[in-house]
C-alpha cells in the first residue's frame, strides 16, 4: 500500500466520494476478499493440515532446518500439496480476481467523477514541508519493468492512483485485510503505529523513511513522535507529489526527495532513527544490502533502525508460507519470496549494526519487525 488508504478523518463525512454504483462495485470486491481470506482460507488450511503430506510438512517446518535452501525446498513441496486442493485454488482465484478488479472497477469509478478527484489533488496547506523532484532520475530496471501489485503502468501509471486508493480500494477493500501478508480483519493504519512504536527511545530529533511512498507511515511517525523532524525519499514522483500534498493538508511537516534509497544524498550521521514500512520485499536482495549500508552511513552513532515487512517463511507455519509465496508470481511482487527467504537481521549485522532483534507484532507473523542500533563507536 502506497497511498493514504482513507483521506477522511474518522467520523467525518467526506465532502465527495464515489457514485453509488462505483461504491457498490468496490464493496462487492471487499466482501469477496473477506470471504476468501476468512472462510475459504481456513477450510483450505484445514484440508492442508488434514492431508498426510501436509501434516508431515507442518511438523517438519516446526522442527526442521531453517537455512534458506531447506526452507525453500519445503515451501516448494508444500505448494504441491496446497495447490492440489480445489478450495485453496478457489481462494487464490478470488485473491487474484479482487487484485485485478481493484483497478478494472476502481479506475472507472474514479473517472466517473474525475473533475471532483482532480480537485482533491489541488495543492494547499501549511507550505512548511519540502518536495524535491528530480526528472533526471531513471528508475532501476527491476522497478520500471514491474506493474507493482497489478497496478496498470506500475506505481506511476495512472494520475489519479492517490484518490483511487484513498476513496475506493482503501476504504472498501483493503480495510478488510486478508491480502498479501496482511491478516484478515487487521488494520494497516493501526499496524503502522504499532511498528513505529518499536523505536526504542522516547524522543528523536530527526527520523528518516526510505521508500516512503504516499506518506502513510509518516502520518504514524508524526503521531508517535510529534517532536521529530521528518525526512524521506521514494523513486516515484506521483507518490511523492500525492504524499506532499496530503502531508501539507494534514499539517505534517516532512522533507521529501525523489531518489533511490540506496543513494539518498543525506549527509553522514545526520539522522537519529530510520523506519521502513513495506519496502524490503519490493527490492532485490542485493539492493537491500546496499540500502542497509546507506542507512548505516546516514545514521548517527547510537541511532536506531526499525524495519517492518512481511515475515520470513521460517517464522510462519508452512501453509501460510505457501500463501505468502503465491504473491511472487500472481500479484506482481517479483521479490516477495526472495525477501521471505532472507534474514534482515543478518543483513543488518553485515552492514555494521548491533543489538539486532527480530519478532512479529501481529497475527501470522505480520508485521515482522527487525530492529537494531548503530554502535556508538564505529571501527
Ligand atoms: C509498498 S510501498 C510502501 C510505501 C510506504 N513505506 C508506506 O508505508 O506506505 C513501497 C515503496 O517503495 C518505493 N521504492 C521501491 N524501491 C525503491 C528504491 N530503490 N528507492 C526508493 N524507493 C523505493 C516504491 O516506489 C513504493 O513507494
């Protein structure tokens, strides 16, 4: 998720929104998503664990080797068991259907009221934050060739993606949870706050978020650490423009810059904390290693880093590992499985961080937190 998923403060009535027809279409997708991820998925899980091969794999995953190759092989064998079950396949069919229809139905619903939603994007607000775009930046090849999450044209493929998520997909579909690593019935706004709370200190002067997208996580950071100066980057100009606009409108002062998170241009030792949210599974493993080195460079000695991303396969049951793995090939998430096989704690230690901890703060291992500290003295 990259944009604000609800632009309306709780309890307030929006000044405008989708037509009744547009809303009904999105609500139907929300109901399908909910039914698939609750009733159908729990039946598929029971079928998997009730099958002799599934039960054996479940036990093996609990007790077995947790190195990358053993886990990858186990997930491959579990896939064969799960995919043989028509209930699992139907659940996955609905997942894919909803993921596509979010755009097939959502974009026409926004287009029906284009002028209203264009007006939503008119700048206005405090004028305190900063937006630095750089038209000379070419996105890395892996970024440009993917239609992330099946979004036509990728992150920047449709000028009204901001309103699409804020008024259609967010409030009517995503609010039920139950897609990708997000558990059914869980609330990603709440999860962002919970993730930010994993920063161990009470106060920070400057907090940085690489891959900040449309500033949803900055909203959580500003709520938990109102004292902190905020800065972040993203590759997508569309997301940054939307994020800047909404931050200004909501009184959140944030310095946003278009750049690759592996080369931020921030001075050495210039931030007290780094928070990431839903970023690492979007990058190839090699890029993540470069990203951790860059975050180590810009953090002050003693600074904290908190990563929040989908869980590793080794930390969830084997049926859920198959569910996570599915996103790689079926929801345009090319690095999802690679990131579930990675160990961000080991990668952070490799970049020089110490006091590494990794744990889940929600059901099904999500959000999965990895946190660490830059040592006071760097050798
Ligand atoms: C799933 S979104 C999460 C956005 C945001 N962190 C949030 O909480 O909503 C992932 C974001 O990472 C950005 N991204 C991916 N690769 C990047 C890179 N190498 N440098 C900077 N941003 C990147 C994408 O453009 C996208 O906005």
